[in-house]
């Protein structure tokens, strides 16, 4: 089976998320969000008690417990934002530096090997033993290598027949995750 595609940023980003945005990362970000919400509740209670005692809002927020809550909230927001935004900035930068970005990529997938040919740059073939598993996303299929890297196949340019054939070859050659 052979087909060609031109790389785009959306496919590149989806492949990165599918490979790197694992369950434990989602759970860590969800825990940060829950802690931030609980911190907001504590801050609201402190503010409410201070206001009921006739203190102004600024006076209430300048108390030691309120300052601690605000500091924790700011730290959690910064950590959560960086864990979400930094990978996207990183992948955008990687996409801009990728030599495949402007080339037409032709993939050859058989039961024996996986071949990649870059228009005007060269070609390579890999045995399936180099790969660990495959995973399917909405618009992309990733092939994880044992070395911690991954390759991807965009599904957007494939017909349903080609997609079924590709899935059967991958299912035979590699475990699905």
C-alpha cells in the first residue's frame, strides 16, 4: 500500500498530543485545577468572614491566610498554564524546523516494512521490529518506536478502503494501544 501526503501543523500537533499527552499528565493537570478550586473556596470563606467583621476587601486579602491562598493560587495557575502551553509552543517550533514540512511524503506500508520517501530528499525503510505499538486518533495514526520517538500517518487523505487496509496491516504487524 502506498500513499502520499503533505504535512500540516494541525496533524503534527495532534500526533504530538496523541503520543505525549498521556493519562497521568491529564490527571496531574486535573489535580492542579481541583486544588486551585479548593483554594478559591478557602479564599472566599476568608474574605466573607473578614467582610462580615466590617473589614474592607483589601484588608481581608492582606491577612496571612489570604496571602497564602493567593500565592498558592498564582503558583497553581502558572504551573497549569505552563504544562498546557509549553508543549504546544515546543511542537510549533519543532514543526517549523521539520524538513518534511514543505515536502510531499510518500509512505509505503507492507506486512514486512514501513517505508518513508521525502520528495527530493531521500527514502528510508524500517522493519516492524523497530516499533512498539500503534495508536489511532481522530485524524492521525501514530507509530511509537522503542527509542521513545514516534512517526505518524495522517488519515485525512486516505479513502475508507485504504484506511481499512492500513489498519489491518498495522494490526497484523504491531499491537494497538
